[in-house]
C-alpha cells in the first residue's frame, strides 16, 4: 500500500498489508511495545490523511475511540492500561478500522477541547462513544479485532526476530522482559 489517502485492506491482500505496516513502522531492534505504540500512532497521520493526536486516558466502558474533528484533525483516545501490550492492541484495533476503510466518528472541535488533556470526563466519553460510526456493528468490530490481532502478532514476531538476531535476550525470556515494560509515569 502506498502512502495515498483512502486506501483499504480490500485493495491489497491482508498479509501484504500487514507486511507493509510492519515495514512502515521501521521498528528498531529490541523495540518495546511502548515504542511500537508510538510508531503506530504516527501512522494515523499518513493513513487518515490528516494530523492525528493519540492520547491515553481513563475510559469507562470503552477501550478506544477514533474521531475526526471539524478542523481537519483527528484524535485517537486509548484506555490507559498499565500494560503497553494492551495499549498497543487497543491502538491497533483503532488503526485496523482505518485500514479497513471504516469511517471514523466526526465531531466539532469544541466537543473535544479536552482531548489533549490526560483525562477525559465520563460525559466526554459518552459524547464520543455515542456517535461512533461502528457502534453496534458486530461484523465491523470483529473485522477490526481480527486485523488488530494480526498486527500485534506481526509486531511481536518482529520484536522476537530482532531480539534473537541483535540481543542477548533469549527468545524464551521475551515475555518476562516484556512484563517489565511499564507505561511512562507508572510506578513499579
């Protein structure tokens, strides 16, 4: 898939799309899930075709939300799980919606003035979630979840491959090493 706007998985076989996303991430050897999260977040600009802000915030009843604002920017809110692996999976789910050509929620900028704040109120979450273009569409959510699973699996395999080729961490200890990764600001 090239960097053009509006391209979807339907235009390219699934494996090819996943491979292209992994290549676009350009993950360094021994990249953490936190680093992969940051890189996936940066891909939204390219694939949505507009500047996108990704924030982690406490969400009640939802794990992730993507919205396009009236000022031609976008925001992706991801539940602030203590696990970077979990955050990455949520972000990949939101990114999968974009790859699959699902239409994000459209909001007025005033509705999400606080989107850059570290915390969203439950009322804001309800505003965002209540306008979801995918809400209640089980097929859409299932397709996004399957693609997210494939993306996270590919990222994990890439990490394991680069660790085997570039670091002294034995493959069997990868999960143990990953368990020590903590979100920024989290206590030990």
